[in-house]
């Protein structure tokens, strides 16, 4: 098993005809992901390297039984794209697009939560991979290895770094999930931790957080109250100055809120092992298993 | 992007939010413009700086005639307020304040809802109110898709112990501010104080506004505002080159790919006893041009004493990054030592490219910790 995606995942890519969309969709397919359709209004009937293109997600689903949407649509239209795939019946939507206005994001989450059963990963995230089964997004599959550790992170490159460290010392991964660097991501740390906790094939979790917001503190509460599996964590931004957005829209210390120190403290108190350097995650986990 | 008070007030006027009559001046000659306006004394001279506590620092003065105005303007222009030099003054009509309230709108990250904070204890530090008298701070969570409900707002006004007589005017004001927050794509709209003047008129006396620059594509005025906000030379240069750069206080220049990895590099440098000179994310798919642009930006900062390039190859391939570093530095005199750490996809190939094309100022490190130690030790 794995969480959110596996060999039965059928992906429709919104924005497959764009440069990024095409590059990563074909990479995902080559890895073994069932990329069954793409959409682009006005381009229905065409195909890209054998992948049929539809005008809408609804048509794509009725023709191909796609159940997961991968969004590469530009920021201006990404909000509408997420609503479209949710309305069409996708149970899971992964949005890679960076730079969506916060108001659009907030409205989209609200609408999805109120009206649909869709789970949303992102926006502004690298997607996720269940090694050996499916890769939905832009994660480099070359560094992954199938196994029993779940990985969840707010940062793309740090996820890759952590996964690489794990693979180097022969610790495989069940699913690696990037929840993204925006202030208000769809699925949060807690959502992913809960899925890992109930997944029979996950025996441990690596969690990578960063400054800004309180989602790591909320995750710490969940770890303390509801997790039996060991968690190794790393928090980036100990030396980040307050009031500056450190690359990610959500990585900002506002006043005295969102500091790395508070997050590290909360995670330690919750019983997680917290390391000082992202390259130590693998070794720290190995010592617990 | 944080706006100056006068910029926020321009937005107020666009959204029909009542604010005092005013002009903005850049120098004493500009004071003559006042003759053409119908501003009436007493006036308030306000330093335009993006830092709190300007009143205490002497950056706000009340004046009753032209002589006082010239003296005060002369005093405040050029003043250093906590490291911010005053380059502009907002001169506005003084208000006879009957009461002062506080209101703000933000996006609450935990609940994923908009959050309105309302208090009848305006004019003071709101964090102090929240701490000492939490009951005086009314919190209203607003569904982003449903919007602000009039009934809910009226209840909040009652809860804040604001007089019933003011209900109509204050509701109108709050709806206009909400309109600015949502349709104006602001991350923050804060008015402190929101004042009662002239027996029940509600007026926004101050403005603290942060714009969501991701929404710049639908707001022409964002770019106009941006032009008027001074940024340091190096940051401006980085911005023009499309690099994500933040200046810091230390001496180790940092270049990395991915915001998380760069943040983490700053931390590891600090653990090794150094201090980063900057945050610089070259993003995914870094090419030779990106690497040379990044190095040019660091060359502009005289505080940089050594440079650490920290790359984790995912889809970005380390061999291509290594070629980029070689192209950008070949035959050039570098002002400092560069420590390069490559890991991930094609890291071995990348390292051998650097070894085959040696530069006396470039050292290759095996891992992040060693790289940081070497960059700090230079």
C-alpha cells in the first residue's frame, strides 16, 4: 500500500499541452504512471505522444475514467481548473502551479470543502510519488526507492534531499508528499500524517517543515495524541529574519509567530526526533528502526 | 509588498473609504503646492516610513500655521527613524477625534478563513490589547466564498461595545474595507485608529496595507506602487535578473536551488559559526546564465567574503549546474573563494566536471556540513 496514489491511479493532466505540463506528464508516464488524458479548451480531439486531449475534465473522465487531476495551468486560471476537476468528480487534485493569488486559493479551498469530496494537494507543490507505483508531479523518481517510510514536506528540494539520504542508506519510501510552500495549502501536515498512521505499509515518517504559520505546531499536537509510528523531523529557517518571505510565500515569521524555534520545541515535546541538518534525517531514522 | 501610508490612502480613496484630505511632499519646495489645495489648518505632518514607532521618534507633528509647517517639515524630512530615512511626508488635515477603534482583515492560515479583528480600544498597540484585555478584541472568521455577512458584522459591533448610533456608518466603512481586502487583493488591511469624528462620521486615520503580488496581473496600480518603494541596489539588481534574493547581515554569500534548501543552508552556516550574507534561490533548472547572474549579484555586495553554492539535483542535473559554474567563472578573477557542494542527480559527473576544469578559487565539498565549514573558515 501507499497513500493517495498507487498503481490504480489514473491521471488527467490539466495544461498538458504547455511546456512544463508536457515534460513532466511524459516523465510520469515513462515511470509507469497511468497518464490517461490531458485537457486544453479548444484542443479536444488532438493528442500528445499518444495521450488524448479533451476540452474539459468532465469529458476526459467519461472517456478514460481518470480519478486524479494534475494541474499545470498558469496562476491566472489555476483556481478555475481546480474547481473544474473537483466538480467533474476527481477524488484527488494535485496543483503544481506557483503564484496563485491568495484570495483565489482561499475561495477554492472553501468551495471544495463545502461542495465536493475532493482532496487537494498544493498549490505550489512538487506533487507526490509512491515509488514503484505512480509519480504525480515533478519529483525526481531516480532518487526514490520503494519501502516503508512516509515523507511529507513543505519544501521541494529539501524533500529530494531527505529522500536521497534515505535511499542511500537503503531505507525505502511508501509515499513522498510535498504539501507546498503557500500560506494555505490544501492537504496539511496533519492530513498526511493521519494517512501515514493508518497505512499498513508505512512504518515511520520523515517530516520537513519550515518557518511561517503554525501547521508544524498543529502537526506536533497530532503526533503526540494520535501517532504510534516514529517521526523524524527537520525545520528550516532557524536563522531566517522576521518579516521576510524566504522564497516561499508562506515562509515568513510575522511578529513573533511562525519561528523555527517554536516549531522545533513543539515537535520535540510531542516525542518526534528533530535533527539540525537535513542530511541527518536518514541516519536519525535508521537509529530508530 | 508593504505599502507606505500615503499609498494605502490612495487605495482608500479608490474604494470610497473616508480618509483626511492630504498631499504628499518630497522636499520643502513641494510645500508650495499646498496653496493650490484647500487644506485647512491645523495640519499633521507625518513621516512616511515602513516601521512602527514613528510618533515616538518625532516623525509626526501637529502644525497650526505655515511657519510651523515649514519648520516641522524641515525637521522630519531626512530624519533617520530606526534606520529608515524619511524621504516623503504626508501632510493631512488634523481630525478632532471623538473615539478611536481598531480594525484589520487578514487570511488566517490555520482555519483557511478570512479573519476580521475589531476593537473599540483603538489607537494603541493591538498586540498589547490582545494580551491584556483579550475580551476587547472581537474575532470574526469569514468564509472566503460566502463573504462578510451583515448580521454577523452587526453582532461584532455590539460585542465590541461600539455605540448603536454609529452602526450605519461603521457598517458602511467596514464593508468598504472588506471590499478593499478581497477585491483589492490585500494580504493585510489594518486601520489603527479608525476614528469617530464630527459627531458620528467614521474615518480611516492610518493605513497599513500589504499587497499580494501574486495578484499583480489584475491590478495595474500594484506596479505603480512598487516603483515608488525604494529597495537597496543589490536587491534591485537581483530582481531585474529574476533571482529571489534577500540581503542579510553576514559574510558568507549563499547560492542554492529551492527555497527550503537555501533556508537550510543559512542554518547550517550558522551552526558552523558563520553568518550568511544573503538568501539567494536560483530555482529549478538552473542554467549557466543563472549561475553567472547570481555570482554578479554577490559581487555587488562588499560584505561577502566567501561563497557557498549548495545544489541538490532533482530534475535539475548537477552536471549541467557544474557546466554553468565553469562557464560563469572560467578565466575570471573571482573576488572570493567559492565552495561548491553538489548532491543528487548526476552529482558525481558534476563534481568531476569541476575537477577537470579547476579554478584556483573554487573548492568542491563532499557534503553540506563540510561545505559550510569550509565557506565559514575561508
